[in-house]
C-alpha cells in the first residue's frame, strides 16, 4: 500500500524522531509462525511493500529534511534497520546498546538532535503504529506544529476518537479549549489514563476521551527541561553523553551510560506526570491502530479493503476472508 504523500512542505526547523526500538512484544508468536523466525513487528511488512518502520520514515520525510530525521534502533537489530533504510532518508541512525523502553530512546535521540540544533521543533513517532490515510494524518501533525507557535512551552499529543472500549490503549481526557486556538480540536488536557480498568475505560469512552497515539510535537528544549523534572535518573547520563559527542570516547560513554540505565515509558512517566503542560489535538478522518495484536491488523485491513501480506492460517484461529483491495472499504 503505497500512498502518495502530499502533505505540508518540509521545514528546515522541524526535526523528526522515529522510535524503532523494541522486540515485538505480544506479536512475537504470530510473527514466528508467519516468518519462521523472530522479527520485531516494526520491521515487518503486514500489508503492501513497506514495513511499519519504513512507513514511519516516509511520513517523517514529508515534514523533515533527510538530515533532520533521527531514527533510534536497538543495536541487536541494527542490520535489519539498515537494510530497510535503503533509498529512504534518515540523517542520523542511533544504535542504542540495548532496549530500555521509550524514554531512553527518545532522550538518546534528543541528545544528538540538540547537539546540532538546540532550538529545533521535534515530532516523535512510534514506528509500530498503523495510520490511514497517511496524508490526513500528516495534516494533523502539521496542525500540531502550528499550535506550538503560540504554545511554545507545551507539548501537543495527537488523539483519536475511539470507536470501542479498549483496555490496552492509553486515553486522554480533554479539558477546555485553549485560548487562542482557531479550532476546538486543540484543547488542554485534564488527565492521561494508562492501563485502565473496564470501569475507567468505560467512563473515559462515555466522557469523550481520546485514544493516545503517543505522537508528540514539542520544542526540543521543552522536552529536555521536562526530562529533568520527570527522569532525574536519566538526564545526567545524557548530559554526559552530550559533552562527549564528536570526541574519541563517545562510543565508550554511550555503552557506559546504558550499562545500568533505568527503563521508563515515555507516556506513563512523562505525559502522565505533566498534564498541565500538554495539549491534545483531536484527529478526524484517520484510522489509527497500535498493531500490538494480530486481531487489530485484521480489523484495520478489513476497514480499508486491503489484503494482508501473510496467510491467515498463521494467526492460529479461523478468520473470515479480508475484502480484496478492489472491494468497497468502510468509511472512516
């Protein structure tokens, strides 16, 4: 599925961070049955001819110049990532010594980004999510970036109106419209809800809460200062690394700071602690899904009328035939 990208023009000040770490989580058994060997889900091509990682890089390239894209991947998956970078851009590819959750990956990327342009505006993209259509998604990203011009001390998170009760997704409970917003779709955040109970998710759904995509737009310095508030056990390590960039001991220091680096989730340990610094932009006309379960892939592909790149029998249970690409897709 090769969707032509006609989004906003690329900006010289907009940087992109593509988070490519992780080993696939609950998708591991399914991928093993399908491919016959393990592969992190972000490097898998579930539909069409691009992996989730490649889709994310291509989306980032519509807003950021190649030299302003930073991709962070686990060292053990470096060969896989490099093979997928052929003919597409990432100005900097960082091999983190080991996977230590999303906060470490983001701040590692931000360390190198700030060394080149400390006043940059940055968009953070998880690399294992599905969005369709990509053009409409990137329009929302562009709107989030525009909001930062009058909300420079906040971070803007993209939220999706839910269509079901979902216990695995994070939820954003919006607050009032922010003064100065040209549209009610950009609002303050009352609270973030992660790992909800059935009752909490039901309350969130009934109250107009949004699914949290974990796509974040912010000023680089805003994220760096928030890091010191939320991750005091991480930031001294990355400050040390920043002083070594370009020196002969840079690689050694990277290994040293990752030796016993704490693992923190970016969403639950940063966003959830600072709702007063957040704004949420509600997306419409975009199908978004965290493909952390095979059933979500099937649901997404049925809705857009696409066939999967894998045989259905590897799912481990019977599924009805997915509509062919030429058949009518459900309206978003």
